[in-house]
C-alpha cells in the first residue's frame, strides 16, 4: 500500500512541471508583438534641420566654396524631395544636394577662423621624410576633407621660400595650387574683398611677397 501512495505523488509533481513550462512559453512569445512599432520608426528617416538661404556661401568638401542659387522641389518615387542648387564658381559646376542629405555641407568660416588660418600660414612647414606618394595622398585627403585648418596646413607645408617652379615637382605644384585656390576662395567669401587683396594677404603670411619682389 505505501508504494502506491508514492506513485501518486510523483504523478502530481509531473503535472505541475508541465503547467510551468506552458506559462514560460507564453511569457516568451508575448513581447514579439511589441517590436512592430519599433520597425515602423526605423523606416522614417530623420531630415536635417539646418537651412541655408539663397545666395548663402557653403563649402562642399570635394569642390570647395559654392553659392546656393536655388532651393527646389522634385517628386521621386511618390516622395517629395527638397534640394539645394549650389554653383561652384572655380569649377563652373552646379551641384544638386538634397536637404535631408546635407551632412557634407558646412557654412563658410568665421572671421576668427580665417585669422587662425593666417596664423597657420605664418608657421614653419613640417618636414616629413616619408615617400612623396604617401605624403601626396595625405595632402589630397586634407584638401578634400572640407576642414579649413587642414587646408591651411597643406598650403603652408607645400609653400616654398625659393623659386617655386624650380624647387617643386609638377605634382607638388598641382597640390599646392589646388589647396591655395580653395583657401583663397573661402577667404574671399568671408572677408568680402577682391581676389587681389586676398592673394596679397595670403602671400604676405606665407612669405611669398618677398619672393615675388625679387623675381621682378
């Protein structure tokens, strides 16, 4: 008789365990329905709130300073898209940049940033002993970074206080002129002075004024 009672107790325990497993299963599957609203939120792409006006100067890293000539709308795939038309004077190029994808754009520098660039131009160039191909790649990346201080560093490092044509290779001159013109165009936009005055200001900081006078 006592053996039969023990058998009954084990059956009761098994039933209780089965009930617990079912309850755990319900708790695991319940949160799955709560994830749907999160998926919907991901589909809504945030738009950038920075707004520029017509005739504002902006900087596009790979092309330099440009002026906003229009703010237009277009419908692509049943989606209304607003974008800027930016004219790059130096390259005679018009860019189309969607307003919600304008992370690469930046406003032109402030007067204080321009003054800091002048200070950078006055410092001594850094002498690097690495291969020219590697240095050229670094300089090109700095030019296309869109950062004005890095642009000023390239101009300063590639500037020569001797006869430029004789002392620089063709690729060095190309990079120097590219960086120089990019920096010069931003100086013009910020200072609102003539290209000639900007060139005098930059050449004086670089010590090129004396070189030009000697060659004349």
